[in-house]
C-alpha cells in the first residue's frame, strides 16, 4: 500500500480496506441482494488487480500472472451466482 499511496497513508488505507472486506463478508452472509454483491466483488477484484498489475507487479505473489488467478476467481464468483443459483433456484 505504501508503494502506491505513500507510507504516510498506508496504515489508514490498510485498516479501511480490512473494514470494507469485513463488511463485504457480512453482506455475503446476510444473503441480501446476492447478485449485486457478486457484481461488486467482481468489480473490486478486477480494479484492485489491474491497479496492482500496472503499479506494483513486483509485490504480487505471482507477479503479473496474478491477474490470471484473479480472473479465474471472478469467473467462479459470477458462475456461482448467475449460473449455479439459477439451476438450483429457478424462480430467483
């Protein structure tokens, strides 16, 4: 975080991201508007990984290849919500 925003803001943003991730987890557990939740997750993961790909690829576990794993994760999230949930619950 410090590499992107500077070390003076890194701590605050790290805490803010942790709080936001906790809120997202609670949103998932409540089951409220699951399709919107899946879309938000996909967009957040995509934006985060694109920024990291462009700005700090050396900090990623698999370098620039990390974006492939992020894309796979996004596909799994969207497939689960929009395909599997329609098969198991057609009236939703």
